[in-house]
């Protein structure tokens, strides 16, 4: 917060230039939230500023240059006849709100992710320029011709390939023109720097040109391209004097352009005599052309080093090797794929597994681009999916990395005022030890003690007249719940964190009468009782047992956060009325097109929150869980990915990263829990298997997978006469 003197200076300065007093405005904004330690987390302010700064550049660049070939999202969002059209009016920032979709590439253990958009646009580096490909036809005397530009196509065929390693293939066609691009990341050995490789194949029945284009944008919008020049011997481009793009074949023609000259596309297929291009505005562009002879396929490859090259050494393009395929095999070999009679759902599971592995090199990232940052919330839930998939070593490395983020106070910090993090760290430590049968590591003991006692100290006490007595302070919590408030989401995680700390301390032998086990279990019980008392005091929801997001909120879509008491934490039994009525409220009031629509912040259909709902429905024996699963499967992209939230009309991404690893993790957990799940002291088999699978006359199989009781493998033999369940447990 600003001091009085600083606030006075800011207010006077703003008024002097005719602006509304920002201090007064900010004070008004705070009235919509509960008083809290931090008005708004600085990390999220920084993140929001970056997004909107890009949006302001888009505002200045796109809307009066609509003759340019912009990326797919802009082609649709700026078209007044498209369902994705967004009026711009008073908006000073133009952001991709309709097609936030992309697919990451990479190798396990490597923390940089080239991405491919839904029309094959390849962005090699974080927030960088991109590579696109077109087919350019010879123009007639009037300058007419029909080119194949994937970004303008209504339909393309895009696939995610898993073998021999991760690749994205995008195929498009228009009349007698065809173009296929395939992108992948590969390295010669585990110590070599990776390359992004792209192969383009094009054919035409008339003389045409395969164009490989360097574009000053990516799926978020403009990305500055100031300088392009040919490398020696014209074997590639030097981009912004720092990155290289290598051509594997000699090109036939080339062209450059800069902002004042317009898009380079309009110079094609003429030859250009320029050897470099500089653009102060940052919208330089370049194309190399490869002639396509009629009836023949032209193949072209490019290679982009993803690490800084040694200026004293000549870069040698990597030879094909088995190293990348072997890296993928080693990283997923202990995560067996399920067998069941639905190819689409099985494909999404395999894509989700690859997504979770790719985004957990050491720390976990919930996305390759917009969300290539760290949050304990995402990391804990993604770790749980990796653990249940059979990859405990990967999870152990992630937990070890958590410790460096703990403050002296005991707070596990990724963002200010998100009070769920300590509970999440302690919970995943508990799950790791419980499901592997291993004792907690000695070096975890002090962080566990400090983390649990931070939870205890952080609770508000001594105010029994208030509905938030015994809860955590008001905070920002998960960003999709609303402004600062006393969120039950945080509190449920705090309770389970204390339960987990008690369990872990028992493994350390701290179970004496005055030991840490009793200390933490007593605190956990008291914390849960405080939540239950608070729920009873909420005067805004008197006629329902459904839970609001906080003691001071009516029922709304933020209630989804309170369902964490059921899944994943299982603090209350499956049929607890508070859980059941919350499920009914959300299903009746917050579902759009068969899935959960989060009005707050996301303003879209949310895949991972819908799957949270489905998990709670499965626990409660509510058959609607299967409808929710099928709907979310139908909303996955052709590469098996989801954005954080989905536009209900375009069905493209409208919020967050275009490939959301938390959503992938929840899909993995959903399929797993349909076959095997734990409830109290019980292992439950096959409670989520739909009848349609049992009628398939096929074999269904899951595992071996870790559980709280040890590893288990489940097999269902289905015939027309019988269904036989076999299981093996260790």
C-alpha cells in the first residue's frame, strides 16, 4: 500500500493531467473485497501487465493493417462475419480471447517449449516470432491467383504423434493445392542442445511455390522482429542478431519487407534483391520460396537451434538418432497406458500423460507459454496425477525443489496471499510416502514442521462472533474465485495439510503424548470444526446446505472451490449433504452445454473444474459424472489438449494457456479413478466403468498403478455372457 505522502503525490499528479484520482479509485475497488494483507498479489499484477502490454501493441498493429496475414486467432477474431468476432470499441488492448489453443513440443527434462498453433504456425522460443508456410501460385496478368494460407482455412487436419517421439502434423488443402507441415524437437544425445525441426511437403498441379515465412507474431499477438539477414552462403536467416534458422535445401527465390512496405506476402512470388531487412517498428518479415513443379511434391526442412550457439564454432545440424525416442521411452515406461473400448478417450489419456511429463522437467509448469510460471497449486495436483500414473521418481524431484521456495516463516511461497500452498505441499508429500510405501525423507522434516505451524499461526482466532473465526485470513486464493475473501478452498487445504503433517510426523516417530502428531491432528480437527461452524453462520444461504465460496458470499460459480472437501481431499464422506447439494446447485445453475462454466475471471467452460465436478459425482454415485467426462472429451483439441477455459461459441480457448497441464492431469486422474480409487480405508474397483464399455466384448485394463494400499492391476474380461473381474495387488 502507498504511504500517505506517496498517495498524496500520486493523487495530485493524476489530477494535474486531468485523470481520475487513482488512489480514490483503488480505494473504491477494495470495497468489493474483504480487508486483507495484500490488496492484489504483485505477481499477478506483473503477469496482467505483460498480457495487456502485448494487447496494446496488438491494438496499434493489427486493426489498421488487416490486409496482413495475421495468425489464425486474429483472422477470426477481427472478422465481423465470424462467430469469433469481438467488437473492439473502447478496448485499448486486443487479446486473443477466442482461440487460445496450441500444442507444445519438446523432450523430457528440457524446460523450453516450442508451440504449434491450430493452423501449424510454429513459435520456436518463449514469446518469440514464428515460422509459417504457404503455397503461392503463379498470378495471371491481372495479378490474380489462389494461394493456400492455412491461417485462413476453415478446416485443417492436425494430429499429435507419439512415436517415435512427440510431433505435430498439420495438413491443409485448397482445390489442387496441398500442404503438410510437421514439427518436432530432437537432440542427438542427452547432453546435446535440442533443435526444433520442421518438414514441409507441398504439391500443386500447376507451377507454384512453397513459401517458408518468418512472421513477427505468435498466438498471443505481435512479437518484435527488428532485423533479418541471410547467414553466410544463404543457408539460413539470422533473426534479431541472436537466433538462427537453417535451411536444409537451397531456396529458389526470397523476399524481405518491413512495416512501411506492408506484409511480405504481397511481394510474392517476385524475386527480391535485398539481402537483409531492418524495421524500427518491429514488423520485419521474410520469405524463402521453393519451386513446386506441376504434379510433384516439394519437400523442405528447416532446423532451429533452441540453445545459444557458440559463435566460434560452426553449427553442425544434428544427425537423426534414437536419443529422443529413448528419452521418451525412459520417462514414460513405468506409466502403463489403460485399455478400454474408446479410442478417443485413450488418445486423450496418452496425450495428457505426455503433457504432464513434458511440463515437469524439475519444477512443474501448468503451461508452455502463457503459464510458463510456477504455482504450488498446479504443481501439487499435476504431481498427484504423475504419482498415480506410476512416476514417483519424477514427483520426488518436484517435491525436493519445493523446499527452496519455503520462507523462514514456514510459508511455501509462489504468489502472495494464496493461503492454499502449504496444505498442498504437505498433502503431496503425504501422498508420495503413502503411495510409494517410503518413509518421508530426513530433509523434509523441518520444512514439514515449519509448514504445518505456519498453517496454525495463520488462522484467525479469538473472534467467535465472526463467521470467519478460525479460518485463514482473506486472500486472493485461486484466481477464479473472485476478489479477496475468506475462501473455504484455502481452509480445506489447510485442514488436509495439518492431517498430512500429523501422518508424516508419525512416520518420523513423533507420536508421543505431547508430540507433533497430536499437535497437528488437534489443530486439523479444530480447523475443520471452524469451517463447519462458519458454514452454519452464513445467513446468505439459509435454505440450502450447498456451500458458497466464502462465509460472506451467496451461492455462485465460486462454490466450485468448496468442493475440494470432496475431491481431491476426501475430508467428508461421499454422500455428505453439503457436497451433494453443492453438486446439484452447480449442475443446475453453472453448466453450459453440459460442462461447468466459470463466470468469475475465466468466463468460459473450464475443463479441469468440470472434471472436479465429475470426480465428486463419481464419489456420490451420481451418474452425471459420465456425461461430464464425455463432454470434456469432446472439447479437447485434435491434439488432445485443452486451454484453461473454452469459449462457449467458438469452442476455442478464451482464458489462460492454450495447453493447460492441470487439465491434462485431471483427465489422467479421472480415468484412473474410474478403475481404481480410494475411500477411507477401502480400495474401490471399477466404480466408474460405464455400461457401454461393459457391452463392448473387449478387455478393459488399468495398471499396475500405485494406490494408498500398494500397487494394483485391474482387468475386466467382457463377453456377451459374462464379465470377469481380475485384480492383482502388491
